[in-house]
C-alpha cells in the first residue's frame, strides 16, 4: 500500500501542475460578456429542462482554485499557475464581496439550470480541487469573513496525508455548510477508465465521503478537466447529478455533466481575475 500511495502522490504532484489541459486565454483575448440571471425560464413542464434550454440560460461564473500558499523558489511556471499566494487569494474574495457577489452551491446551480429557479443577484461559485490542507486553513476562514460558501472536490487517496486535509477537516467543512464533492480516488484521467475503474474512482470515493460527512455526494469534478461522452453514462449510473470540467465548451446534449469552470492562475491580481471572470462566462 505504501508503494502504491507513493506512486499516486508522485502522479498527483505532476497532475496539479498541468491540471488545466487548455490554459485560460489572456484577458485581452476573451470576448466580452455581461452576466444577467433571469428569474425563471425554459420549459419545465416535463420536470428537468432539456439541453437546449439549459444551454440558453446565462452561465454562472465558477472559479477553480488549487493550492493557496506562497510560492517556493524551485517551483516551475506550471506549478505557479495553480498556486495562489494567500494575500492574493484574499484580495480576490474581497473584490467579489465589494462588488456585490453572492456565492451559490451546486444544488442552487442545478435547480437554476434544470428548473429555472432564481439565483441571488451576481451569483458566483467558488470551487477547490485536490484536498490541499491550505484550503481548510486559509480559504475557509477567509470565505467565512464574507459569508461565502464553497465546493471542495476531494481526492480521497490523500486524506490525512502530508499537505492534505484530514477526514476531520473535511467533516468540519461540511458542517460549516460547504459542499463536499468527489474528485476521484487518485486523480486519474477519466478518459482512461475501464471496468473496475468506475467502482474504484467514482463509487468508493463517494461512499467514503458520505461516511465522513453524513451527506450524499452528488457532484463530481473531472481530473485535469478532462471528460468524454463515454464517461457520462457511468457517472449517471453512480448517482452523479452534475459534473464540472474546466475550459472546453459544454456538450450540446449533456450540459449538466460538462459545466465550465475557470482556473485562477497564481499571478492574477484581483482586477485581472474579475475581468477574466466577466468575459469568460457569457450572458
């Protein structure tokens, strides 16, 4: 087990540095859009809205963070792209708060997309990948200052290890009102799954997280943001209501399983982050 886990952590260290398969465009290259959220919309007479109706709704900004710590001198540019210094992270949240944004959680987004349920003015979702302990130590207290809630996509192989969160910390986040969701067992690419991989990477982590939190685990984030059509029926079989990717376009028939997020690089100022967010998520 020790050798297997060590191998997994080596893989994780590499994967974090390249988590965004398609890097975010520079701010100047992203087309302008203004976010407006309607009070209702779409035909829900048959329950859940169809794909066309979901795709027609204005997108809600979903931000993705990984490690929140100061840079080290020997780290590569790729690692620094997903490591946000704490003071910079705090400035991001302060600007969102000052600009009147309200955080929402996956159930809110799901009901908005599928039923046209209204959202608060200026909604945004804060998400965190990979279970890093600094998300608990830095991000959670900072969100609390602003009355914000977030979504923590947990990689269960790392629980209680080295720089990662413990089960007790995950439980505490859940008890505080944050959402605990799945990010697989050990961050393997979903496109490569076969046979028992679905049980190992999807079913077992969800069961473990449900045992820790006492709550259902219904949402999922693809490692690297990488997804394919073949994965979606498997996610549905394992009771996943919606899944989050990164920067690629949403699928025309399965938008609930290809919800877009924007990685926030570690050298973006609050203003740069804000401008990119406004331009990335269309109205």
